[in-house]
C-alpha cells in the first residue's frame, strides 16, 4: 500500500432525523481516534468490540483508547447471531457498564453490525462509534445506522436502526486485508457506481490495478465518493421507506445466496456481486437495461477476479429464500433493478419465474 497522503482528513456529514454525525476519512487517522471521539463528546468510558483477527493485526493501534478489556468476537458471517450479541451483553454486565458508557466497533461489517445492535439494545441504547477495518465496511456498512444479526431463515432479519456518533475511516488498515476480502469490498464500490455514478463505475473499471495495489491516491477519493453517496441517500431516507432501498441493489439475491449456503461459502460482497448480475439480467430481459450496460457490469465483475462457484446451487431454493427477505412488504418484494449504469428503479412485480430464470442465467442449476 502506498504511503498515506499528508493532507487533512476529509469529513462527510450525515444528517438524519434521529442524528447528525461525521464520517472522517484519512490515511493514518486511527492514531487520532481518541481526539476525534473526545471532540464529539463520546463517553469517556469506552468498550471496544472487535474480532480476534482484527485485534491481533491492529490491536496496538487502539490500545490507548480505553483501559477496559476489549470484547472480542469470532470472525465470520456465520457468527453474526444473537448468541454473539449475548457474549457482548455478558461482557458489559461483568464490567458493570452503565448509561455513561459507549461502544467502539473496530472491525469489518460483521463486527460493526453486531456491536451496533448490542449498543442499540443494551440498557435501551448506548452510543456507538464505528471504526471500519475492511473496504466493504468503510464504503457501506459502517454508515447509516443499520445494525443487526442473521437468522437461519434469512440475512439481517433481526436488527435496529441505531446511528453512530462517529465513523472513522483509515485506509491504512486495509493493507493487511487479503486480496479476496479487499475484492469483496470492491463489489460494494461497484454497487455505488451502478446506483448513483457512471463516472465512479468507469473509474473503477479503468483503475482496478491501482485499487488492488491499495494506491492511496486512487483509494482515498474512491472511498470518499462512496461514503458521500451513502450519506446523501441515508440523509434523504433514514429508515428505508423510499430512496434508501436503492442501496439494496444486488442484495436481494445476494442475501438469499448467503442464507442457502448457511453463510459459509460467500463473503458478503461476493454474494452482492452475484446479486448485481442477477438484477442486471432481470432488467435486461425486461427491456429496461441495455445489453451493453449489462455486459459492461458483467465484464467488470469478471475482471475483478473469481467468484465462488454456484453451479451446484438450486435456483428454486434461492427463489424460496428471497420470498423470506425483509424487503417483502405486504406480500410484495421490492427489487432494485438498474435502468442504466448510474440509475436504478424499484420494481414490485418481479415474479419467481423471472427471478429463477435470471439465477439460471448466472450459473445456478434448475431443480
């Protein structure tokens, strides 16, 4: 990874009806975490929630944040469960945490979601600060206040909206990410381009070597643009009653793929990668997306590297999992479909047969 730029960190404001906070982005700013939290008057008694892997790699960066023992949880989507949340509750109870305490989530999307949900529900709500350490979390999940855990029947079925007090994004911590994990985050970057910015999409397509090299000059503005897109959408629709649904592009089929494989085969971003291909195929067959844009998205996803195999997965089983998705409202599934690179619509009339055809088109098998 290239050395971090010496310029001042950038700050992106997130303004919602329930909270206002800043996303602070800059190379090396994790060293200033104590001061940033002090500036936003985050509680002085701070409980870190992290994963065993993240703490082994980056614990030295954050030890000065608190005298409290870190609460470490297992790595992996399959541990995004209520039992893991209970472990956090137990640690907070043992430490006699009260309403004058705050939770600092240091890790990827699983840590952020689980720690955020624990903070939202312990003592009916403690402040939480998000310090994302994966690209996926930095560009997406750390921002917007969605917290929660999975259920065997579906992804993120249990959760709460709980906006953070601050989000601190340090691209330097991405230097330890394995290539597969970094690539999983890039799928969310591509998602941002498809839903809101053709220019971002094209810059990613032309800049893959620099992005994979973790070139700060390319990575920092890419992260910042994704954060700005997310902040704008969340500010317009905090609780996903309208425009915020576009952020689910690629997630409907993606979440179903994760559920049917019991959260063991795919990184979340990889499942979103397949989900974007499915949504683009659906839109193209319907005539609302050009074949050129569908093929352009497919070419970029292929160029990013291999996705886990899906030829053994039953398309009908995935359709059945989609029917249990939390985006089903009054019996209707709200599906995000692209109409061009940079623009999407919400469709509520996608049929199971259409979805199964699209799943088969991207490689799943018929029953």
